[in-house]
DNA sequence: CTGACTTATATGGAATTATATATCAACTTG
DNA sequence: CAAGTTGATATATAATTCCATATAAGTCAG
């Protein structure tokens, strides 16, 4: 019964998750109930247009009616924006990459498999979430001896300390408010980097 | 009671009238009742999302959820299309067309697939967005040797230069404000009694 | 004026949504 | 482990939509 509108409600969920907003927070911002939102996102029911408008506004989205023949052009713009996930500094990217490569070879050094998995998952998130300069300092400090870990693996105790630091940074990045988030470029379209 | 969705339902009416379709015909195509459509257009009631989807499809419209930040660019596209399909000079149309045909045969010459895609997408946009006379000069200059590319493909370096020029023109066209837009033909749109 | 066509309204009942309030399982975090 | 979040569900009731069937009212052509 709700298959017609599935693609739209899916977009809502995607947008909410992209902004790392919980259903309850969206509920507070939009005026709808959390339960209501859950049902909409799951396709249990079709929202009224009024509800859609409320939710969209809470997510900073606008509802546009576009002629089908213009969709390629519009998709182009939408895509070029979502592609601007380039918020990470190159330092952060490099460090995460090195840690991931190192981990691929030394995951056995962890106390348990689940601890290793948590570590890997944290790294995966840190690949996508920006860290502040201060946090990067912490990150660097915790992994300062990374270069030598190849030959001389860290002790279990040190490894635990590192894992904790990484998870802490991950949590900070994940739970950062969208408002005081790291500044990002307004328009990806404006970027004219020639050497990309 | 329906103020929130007024702008959307007004768009529906505008689209229907632009296509010179009666409420009855839209009723037949969408599956909704004529009286239902009348109420929606007049704001007597708010349609469900399902009804909106049905009507939109009957009008050849797509419902898009767009980040507010991108609305200027999107409005630009929508406006330039609704203004008239004759905003583009025949020169621009021809040149874009030739480039697209040439590209279909020589996309392999690009450094990477993504670079080639970007080039193609930029062309797709330049098919819909008007360029000023000056920009057309730049465009022409960058592709002056197009006639000979069939027999003698451009070097990778020259190709990169061309791609950059095209992307630059695309960006300029996309982010141009509607107000200082390219001069339009005088009698493009006048038959609209929109009270928005 | 008649006839064809269009949009605006009214009414009433069936179907569905809106909303509040709880509860629950799965996870996270400290 | 204890506390707190998150998302999915379960009710139950109020509010709206949905839709069909008329009907009024306006326009336009012949």
C-alpha cells in the first residue's frame, strides 16, 4: 500500500541518518511522534503531505516538483553535493589509512576478536567523520609509535590504551552536534581543483 | 489549515494548466476524483502523500527532496526550463550536440572513467542552461578544433584543458543568479497568472 | 437560449492517518 | 554491570482524508 511512496520515505530516512539525527530528535524538531516517524520510515503507513513537509523542513530539505525531463540535470547537482564528503584533512585520511593497513596484519595482537572488530569499526567511521585539530593531536599522540609497530608490536596494555583512545575519538566525532560541526565548504560545485 | 502545503499544491495547478489539462482529464490519468483534485488545488484539504505522487506522475513531474543549500542551483535549472526552451542559442545547442556525439565515440581518450562521466554530465547541463555571448566565445574557442578531432584526437593534455573549460562553464551556468541571468527572448513567458 | 464543458461546493460514510502513551529488545557507554 | 539511547511495536481515540454522488455556476460555441 505504501510502495508508491517508498522512495521518498527512504530518502527521509537516509537524510536523517546522514545528519546523525535520532528519530526522537527528529520528532522534537518536526512535531511528529517518534512512533509516527518510525512507521513512516518503515512504510507501515503513508504520511500526509503535511507531515512530509514538517519532516522535510526539520531535515533542512525542500520538496521540489520537477519535470521528468530535467531530472538528469537535477540529479547531477544533487550528486555533486553529496560527493563533497571531503571534510577530512589529508592528515586524518593518511593516519586512518596507515592504521587500517597495520591492523590488517596485526589484528591477532588484540585480546579478543570482538575488541579487534570494534577497533576496525571505529577506524572505518573515522574515515568518514571529521576530527578537530585538538582531536587530531590526541590521535597522533596515541599512535605516535605506529611507525615502529611493524617491527616491534605494542604490548597488550599499550594496545588497549590505543584502542580506547580510538574509540573515544570515534564517539566524539559521532555524537558531535550538527550545529557545532566542523565547517564544510558550502558548495562542492564551486570547487575548481584542477588536480583531482 | 493547509498553508504549509500551499506552495506545492499551487505548483500542481500551475503544471496542470501549463499542460492545458482539465481537472477531469487529470482525474482520469491520476485516478483521483475531479472533486478531490479541485479541493487539493484550492487548499480545502491536504492530500495524502500517495495522492500527491499519483497526481505528480500524471503530470510528468517528479518529487525531489533537495537540501536547502542547493535550492538556488536547482531553481536555476527549473526556471531556465520553464522560461522557454528557446533560451539556448542554436549555436550552443549545436555545439553541445556535436560534443556529445563526439564524446560517445571517444570517451576512452579520457584519463579516467570518472573524468569522462563528469565531462558528459557537464554537457548534459549545458544542454539546459543558457550561456552568455562571452561564455559562448570561450566555449567555441576551447572546442575550435572539434572538427578535426574525429581524425586526429586531441592530446591528453589538451583534453584535460577542454574538460576544465567545460566544467567551468557548467559551474558558471549552474550558479548564476536568476536575476542577472542571461538575457531572454522578450516574449518567452507572459501567459502566467500565478499569484505566488 | 441551448448544450457541452469546466471548476467549485456540499454531504456523508468508510478508510486511513495523527497522536499520545507505553513497552521492549538491542546497543552503547562509562 | 547500570544507565541511557535508539528504533520498532501495540493500543486506543480523535481527526482527516478519501471518494462518490450531486449540484451550482461560469464560459464558450453554435
